[in-house]
């Protein structure tokens, strides 16, 4: 269930912002525990099949949520349990998505492929929350969540038709796979430095926008329909950022990632200042646009600089790092808002987001991180990538996506 819809279901139980925090905490903890295994599975099994199975599982979880809401039995504890199950399932699909795109897209168009995936996803999310918010406000949350369940089954049917080649890799033990993925992250300062900033960014964003935002919209901006428009603004901004990424290929991925994510600092202070709904929506569009450009640059960098057979595990460890501090942030919502108030907490989240996203630029490795230009790489680049691949894995050297080694004589069936 989307954060906005989930938030209003929890609010309907009378639990308030602390209840939203508890449900999101369960979601984050489950994802943190399961993500390493999800990364291993993503690098071992067919990625399209893995994603399709997960979509079916999440659809069934959403059906259970619908039944609870429709029968009036939704409570913080069962919503938290289902959120945890949802997060555990998603921990298998998200790493698989990172590695699937290089397997089916031409290497020289990797960024454009990532941008198209982002664009299609967020065009739907632009329209979806507004429709969902209207449905929740007029027909009730059960109808909105039920339609969401149907979308997962449709997604699974479509993804199951994808046929992507599997990367050749030597079978390792589960422990060896986990260690290999960890070494791939630890040996690259641009990854772990960026993830330190992301670990602060994620709870800052979720506390301000995800937890305090819906009650603020309900109290000051008109209710569920207003939050639906704000959530649609998020999708609109993400879609606009994807369009920019289709037209513009940033050379310095580190700068694009940090500056793009820094835009997330805008909406929380705008809400704290008591801005009107259109102004809040505009701030969210700008923030989401920056985040979209940043996430596309980041994912393309992972796909270009990490061997194909390690991308799932690297994505999984990155996901764990990003949410590692979120549970602590959720637990602090009630005492912090009680001590300084919601308005001051929103302002503080904005400051935290600005600092967390700009701080990684102090690292030279982050500032120097580049995306490979379209076209065949130079012999020097291939040699450098081969040496890094040999250091990272005992497997035969795997040249990352974006090089000539990833080009295939025949395009895979889609």
C-alpha cells in the first residue's frame, strides 16, 4: 500500500502520527532483515521471474489489507504485520530490478532505459494518488486498496513475459555470496560515502513528508483529497525528472545525485511556514524532480561500475544502508513533536535533508564519479574495469554494463 493511503487508514483507526510511525517501522525492520537474502536471490535466479512472483505475493498481501479495512478490523498491529510482509517480499524484487534493465537494454542506452522505467512508473503514480485520494474520500479506503491489489496482479502478468539472459556466474555458498557483495560495496568509497548521507536522508524525508505530512494536510489543507493532490505532485515531479534524464545525460553522477537529492529539503519548511496547498504541491514537484534525476544517475552508476553478477547484492546492501537509521527516526517522532511541536519538527527535517545530501560532496571519490558516455569504451577503460572485476570476485571477470562485453548479437525477447 502506498504511504499516503496507508497513512489515512492508520489515521482512521485513531492511532495518529505515532501509529503511522509504528507501521512504517515494521516495514523498515522487515526490509532490513531480508534484503541481504533478496540480493543473493536476485543474482542467482532469473530476475524477471523473481519480480513477477513478488508482485503476486504483494497483491495477495494487499487483498488481505482490503479485507481488514472493509470489515472494520484494521488496527495498527495487523497493518504493521502486513506492512512487514510487504517489505520482506519487496526485498527480493528491488535488487532484481536493478540488474534486469542492463540485461534487456542496449548498453549505450542504459540511462535512457532507466529514465523510461522511472517515467512510466511515475506517470501512473501521478494519476493514481489523486484518483486514490478521491476514492478514499468518497467510497472509503477499502475500495482504494482493493484497486491497488488488482494492479499488482496485472503487473506480474506483464513482467512474466520478459525473457532476459542470465549472467554466467560460479555457484557460491550463501555466506560467500553475502561477503562478496559486501566487499563490492566496501571497496568503493563513492558508494559507502553516498550511503552515509542517504541513511540520514531517508528518515528525514519519511518523518517530515511521510509521517507528519498526512496529518498536516488533514488539519491544515483540507483532508485526504489534499494529500492525494500532494502525492500526485510527487509522482508528477518524478516523471518530469525522468523526462529531463531522457534529454540530458549528466557526466558527473556524484554531483547529480547529491544536488538532486538536496531538493528534498524544500517541502517540509514550506509546510512549516503555513504555505497554501498549491505552494506545497509546487515544492513537492521540485523535490521529486531532483530526486528522480538523482536516482536515475545513481542506478546507472551502479549498473555501469558494478559487475552484472554483483548488482543485486550491491543494490540490496545499499537499500539496507539507506533505511538503517529510519527505525530510530520513527521512534523519535512522538517525543520530538511533543517537545518542540510539529511545525518546528518539519523545519528541522528540511535542514537535516539539506545537510545530509550535500555532505557526501566533501568526498573526492563522490565528486569524481562519472557515467560512461554512449558508445564503445576505450581499451584503457576495459582494462581498468577488468582489473576491478578480478579484485571483486573469484568468478571469471564480468565487465559491467555499458561496455562492449555486454553487447549481444541478438536482442533478448521482451
